[in-house]
C-alpha cells in the first residue's frame, strides 16, 4: 500500500477497467493534447461523450490565426503557465496568472495567441464526434 497519494501517481496507464493514472504532459503528446473525450476507446476510462479535456502546450507566438466560427460547445480555458490571449467578439482576454480562466458559450467565435510559452487546460462540452476546425476556420462536424 502506498504511503502517500503521490506514490500512487507514479504508475501510468490503466490501473483497472475504471481507473487510469497518467501524466498530462506525456499523455497529451500522444493525442494532439487531448486527454479525455469521445475519441478515446470505449473501454478506456478516459472515454466520455459528455466532455473533452485538452492539455495544450503552446510555444511563444503559437496562434490560431483563423477564428473558430460556429462553435457548438461551451469551453473553459485555464492558464497553467505562461501568458495566453484569447480573442472573443468585441474583446480580448489576457490570461497571465496561473489559474486565470475564461469561459465562452455556445455560438461564441474565438481565436487565441500564446504571448509566452504557455500551458493551458481546456475543457469543452459536449464531446462532439467528428467535430473539427476546417481550414477556413469553420467549426463543424466532419462529413
């Protein structure tokens, strides 16, 4: 039996059918940053039809140049480290202190820019199968 919670986290991978222990930085690198959502295998504890979670690592100057338009989900973006700007209709939001966050709802267009090397945690709901941002910035399910 581990003596403290930290010792339990040293394991990585599926511990049982309903428990997964991992490292966000390492696991995110395997799936374009995504840790949880509909895109994980159905038997994986990280599979969810309700929510998506992404560990985003962005180098300084990284940006979504095209606005995401027609967003169907609600999103929460939390700054873990760095300095990250989110552009929303009519305003910009600067996340500069650890824990700063912004929430935007269904139908809110957005874009972003990493002013410094940044790590952000994004939570989106619902998890929409096939949903992607096209080259023209339109957010829509893939056909």
